[in-house]
């Protein structure tokens, strides 16, 4: 099984249907990467069914976003900070 490295994060318990979810990174992360993840969440969250609107499902979505970025070679660590590869 392939293990993909990604930044550690946690989500705010309170969030709304717009997709504005407070995501906190436990490791240094670039502004561009945080913005890209936020944009992806704003796309996916409004599409979730009521029973899927949980922190568990959001963590899976964010994990999937990072997995997709990593597999495409766009997620990496530069100077001890997680970055979107195009900003390097």
C-alpha cells in the first residue's frame, strides 16, 4: 500500500453550507496551498448530503485533496514548509 505524506491538519467543528470551513494546519504551510484547499472545500461542501456533513467526512475530503495533489506531484515540502509545487 502506498503511503502519501501530507500536512497534518484539524478542522473547526462549526461550519456552514457554503463550504467555508476553518482548517488549521499543524505544520508550516504556504498561503497558496491553504487557499487551494479552501477553494476545493467550497466546491465540495455544498454538494454533500445532510448525513455527510460531519467532521469525519470533511477530513476524508481534505485528505483526498492532499492525496490528489501529492500524486500529481504538486504537494511538497520546501524549506520545511508544505507548498503547492507551482509556487516554487
